[in-house]
């Protein structure tokens, strides 16, 4: 593949599988179906420093049409200010791209252009564009009112205009908890569909059904995610997180994983009688033995961080890896695979699996 193609990646997608709201929530948690409706989080989501977002991408390809494959687009918000929105982003294998973007306040107010193109190594504003992470106030106001609005993407294809066709709820994880969010469903002049969060402070494109397609699966706020993890351990003796992230096919922890692991370390140091097992789980990309080894190595990597950076005694931590053997969702879609890549922390009283 040409080096110029390696330097940039876009969210170009081929195939999207629609997932009903309730069944997706059940898949996300691995729990039995509940008659209690999911909490409406539409107006509670906010772009805030430290917010991490995971967005699986389907059949991504480079601008010239060369297929990349399925991968995750990850965002970490750095700041939200009068000057605009500042965030870091990365794309996992096989896209392997990362950068730093600023969306200017003036573009967030009035631009009718939306950037869906993320060149690797970028560092600064995409002048004249709002973003997938947040479309402009002008676009949102038009769609909310039912007016046709100018709606342009960067890249080789252009939807030209968009208009609301209805409202629809989607399910996402917020701090590991399934919730529902209301979206404005829009149709573009060339037949594409977009689902934009019905929140004037955070009108993110949560899903797109076009030649490039994506669906956001999770939002993690650092302090809340850490507290939620600790609360799960206290109340249930077991806690699952998708906010501990690794490089593709690697046990290397990402920087975004530190806040939640720091919260866990603080809890363990404050409760010296507690011991836990760290369990690694993967998707099905790669062979069974490869994923088994990877899950074990990832669990060991988490333990190493808790010991060396968190100050937890090593003898209080055990590790186990289960590879692809215990999925909580189908591995047939990127969002399903994203849910299966997880770390579980288990106290002995809640143990239901063998230890190493």
C-alpha cells in the first residue's frame, strides 16, 4: 500500500447492521431482558474534558477507495471553551491513524460543512468545518425545525442538503450503563441517513448510513467511570469496563485507561483486605490461541499498572485471560466486537471462573 495512503484515514464504510434498541442493550450488558425502560440520557450527555467516545466503523476505506477494513474510531475530549472544541482522536488497526483536532467556535455556530476526514498526524483546526463530534448550531436548528439545511461533507462525496424525517431512539453505553438517547433522523439529498443527538449542546452524529457508516457505542466520563467501576465492585463483587483500552493486537495500555485504573487503585489501597482477579476478554479477530494469549497479556498489563503506577501490592492481584470464549455480543459487527473487548475485575466472593 502506498505510503500516502497510510498517512490518512476516513470513516468510509460499506455495511451496517441495524440493531434494535432493547436487544442491543441486552447484548451490551450480557444481562437478561428487563421490562424496565432504559433511562433517557438525551440531554444529560455533554462534551467535557476527559470524555472518551468509542465508535466502531464498518468497512472503512481510504479516500481513493482502497479498502481498510473494520476498526474503531476513538475520541478523547481535551477541552470545551469559548474558543471551540479540542480533542484527540485515533483509529485502531487496520486504519492506524491518530491526530489532534480543534473545531473553532465560529464553525460550531454557523458552518454547514461537516468534516468526516481525519488525516493522520493532523494538529489543529479544520477551518470552515464543524465535525462528526459536533455539528453546527445552524445545522441542528434547521433539522430540529424541520427545515431543509445545507449539509456538506469533506472528501470526494457530498450529500448537499439534509432534512429531518423523524426522531428515533438509539442505545449507547454511558459509563458502562446502557441508556437510550433521542436522535433527529435526517435524510440527505442523495439518499443517505444520519442520526444526530437531539441535544443542542452536543449534536453529535451518532450514526450514519451512507457509503461510509458508523455507530457510536459508548461514552465514558473519567471520574464517573471510575466511580461506577468501584461501586460495582462494592455492591456486586464484579465490575466490567470497556474504558480500559489497548493498542490493536497488543497488551500496551492506552493513556486514556489511566483515570479508571487510578480510581481502582485508590479503592484497593483504601481497602487493604480486598483482593481481585483481573480478567481479559477479546473479540474473535485472530485465532483462538492468539486471543487467549492476548487476553492473558492484557490482564497482566493491567496488573502491572496497578502495582507499578497505582501502588497496589502484587499479591492482592491475580490475572486470567479467556480470549474469545466468553462473548457478551455477536462478533459479526464492529460494535459487537467492541463490546466483547473488555476487562473484568472480580473479587473472590463473586468468582465464577478458574484463576491462574
